[in-house]
């Protein structure tokens, strides 16, 4: 892992961020829309527990899919450190650490749930902790991008705004469905916009 960080150039790291993020979106779409298409809304923990028991193999495939996504999240965190390091090494480190904490928190939760050492209620609590790390990651990432001087400030502002939308995971606002869609879209668009920009502009990024 240390060699991965040391040997990866900023332009290649930018490409890694983009490819890893888009790949993770594709995997999540496959898992949510196909493997878990017949599962209930995750908030209904009692029925979800019954569904997991009745569809053990399908749930196993879903767990593998989510583990792949979380592994990609860890890679994205390390690659973002390389991309942001020329602007501010401390902010870049904090950005990476928060994303790694998010990934490892959910990985631990998924393994515990898969091996039935915790129930879906405990997993929901672990997942909330993971989302807290992720929301903080997006906030610090947005600030880092805004201060970088070589990435558009508009992307930094968009990420900061997106970070505050994660409050919907912690507070039950009972929002209208249309507003929920807008909030979820903001989360996705913020990271996707940064990923695409990094892939397109990777060769113009500073190497020192």
C-alpha cells in the first residue's frame, strides 16, 4: 500500500479516483436494483431481518458487492490524498483518513452482519457511524478542493453543500419524495462531477 501511494503520480491518481467512483456506482446499482430488488426498504429493520433469513445466498452476493464498493472507497481515499497533497498535505491526509474510516467501519459492520454476530438493528447503528465519517469526509474534501487553487472552486462549494445533505440519514425529517430525490441527486452529482473533472483534467494537475 505504501508503494501504491509513493509510486502513483497525481495524474494517474486522478484517473484512479474517477474510474473507482464510476465502477462503485455501477456495482451499487447492480446490487440495489437487481440483487436486492425484492428486499424491503432498509429502514424497516424487522422485515429486512426476515428477508435476509429467507434469501441468505442472495444476501451473500450483495455483501460481496458492497465489500467491493467499500474497497474501492478505500482506494478513492488514498488516491484523493495524492491529488490534494500539493495544495495542503494535512487537509489531504484528513480527507483520506475520514474516507478510510467510513469504509472500514462499514466493512466491519458487513462482516459482523454476514456472520450473524450482530443483528440488523446493530448494523443500522454502525452504518450511521460510517455515514458520519463519510459526511465529514465530503465536507473536508469540499474545503480542500475549494482551497486547492487548481480545481474549480465551484466543485468545492458543491461538495460542501452535499456534505450537509447527509443529515437526512441522522434526522427523520419525513421529507416529500421529490425533495428526497433532489437531495440524493446532489450527493451523487457532487462526487461524480469531481470524478469526471479529475479524469478530463488529470494532465493539467500539479505534480509537485
